[in-house]
C-alpha cells in the first residue's frame, strides 16, 4: 500500500540528506548554526508537501518523511493512523459529516525514568470545511502552510536532532499531529490513545504553532497547568529570552486556551504553548497575528495559500523565517535540556 509513496519519500531523503545529518563520509562535521536545521526543514516541508490535508496523499508522504527523519536521528519512530470526522457545510445550507483517514507521527527515546516530556507540532494544512472556504481559496492543494505549521515542525525537528545524542533523565517524545486543521482531531486522538499511566507520566507538552507571521513570540501555559509547572516552563522560557535579548512575552494572564490543545488542557496535561501572535490587536485574544496592513489585510496568514507560502513571506517579511526559527530554537533548546535533566548541575 505504501510502496510507491515510500520510494518517493526515500528519494527526497537522499536528495536532501544534508538537511539533518551531522556526519559526512564517516567523519564528524561542524554542527549547523543554531536555527539552520529548523529553517531548512520548514522550507523543505512547505516546498515538497503543499496541500498536506489530513487523509491526502501529500499528508501521508509527509508523515513518511517525518517518521524516517526522526528514525534516522535514533528515535523509536512510528506512524499512527486514525479516522477523523469533520462537519462540512455546503452552499445550500446542508451540513454533512466527512471522514478522513489521517496519519500522525510519534517518536520516542527512553530516558532514565518513564516520565516524559513531549514536543508537539501539527504538520497538516487546512482542509476546506465548507463551500465558502473553497470559494475563498482557503486551504486546498496549493497551500504550503509555511507559518501554519511547517514552522513549528521545523523547530521540533531541530530540537529532536540536537537532543538526540544527549542522555536525559526524563524520556523524550516528539509528536507530529495530523487532522488538527479538521477540528483538533489529532490532539483528541492522541489523548484518547494515552493510557492512564502514560498520561500520568506526561510531565509537560510543549506545543509549537505558527511561529513566523505573528508580531512576537508568546509563551503561555495551559489554563489547567499548575503554577509550579508554569514557573519551570513558561517563566523559564521568558527568562532565557530576556537573557538572550530576544523579544518574547506571554498573554496578559500568562495562559491561553489553547492553540489547538484544548483537548490536552481539558485532560489536565501540563502545557507550554509557543506561538507568534499579537495580543494587543483585534479582539485581544491572540487570534490575530499582527496589525492589519496592505500585505496582511486580515492581520493573519492562516489558511491563505496566496500569503502562507515561501515566496510571499520571504518578500514581505524578509529574513523572518530564518530569524524566528533561530530565536525559537535558542530559547527552547536550553529549556528542554534543563527540563529533561533537572538534576544536571553543569
């Protein structure tokens, strides 16, 4: 069933093997500059897998690529297929449930103990859910989804690469969710498949979403995340950002609900939500990413194929992809190292 898609994916892996390897001809080479892997992966995913809607061929091939990439880093990586349903509204007022067979990717590495820290990002692009969506060119086969959410996946992959050879006290898990753009179905499926013990052992989920277009980086805790965990995750991330001179902040309350993570928040799984937005515009709820302008007439790029693509963002936000991916990694890598090795005094 997967043979042709695996061949295509393997060819791309060979062609772009320099994206995430740290060795050449058996000899160690200099590690890429901070943020370089995330930038390359973001561009690769956006370029080769546009229209990666849940259940589409592009989504499955992208999932194969992510699974193989994480496996090459040394993680126990697997594809996780599931059925998702979403409501579709037609122009004549009828509504019908549509079903898709989606595929997420889960990669694990065992630490000294079973408790785990999870880094998560959705890789699917927006799936039109009404005739109106299609008529307004929202989502579809041409949407590269650079900001939403190749950017989050790129940072996740760089964190996975850089953590792959660091022994950790806590176990690590990296999750690329699908069907998030179909009503957070990926997150729901993930929680539904967590056993009671595994849920108890999940110390924190760091979710990465839409890191490019927003005016500044935001680090928020989930509504149901304890003050103690928020101090160790959100507050520590902001402290690292200040030390590095990176502009970052949190919502007025320091919490958010929930960048696609409402299901996890409702299950009382501790969350650190990382995104780029602007809580000072629009409805002051973080949904609008930036002030309305000529090139961003809605103050957002989400779901808009004519805006959320490499050519447009490189033109109207020059240098932003590389700089924002770099800033995200510079903050999150030391945070993840500290969280994964809380007893390390070095």
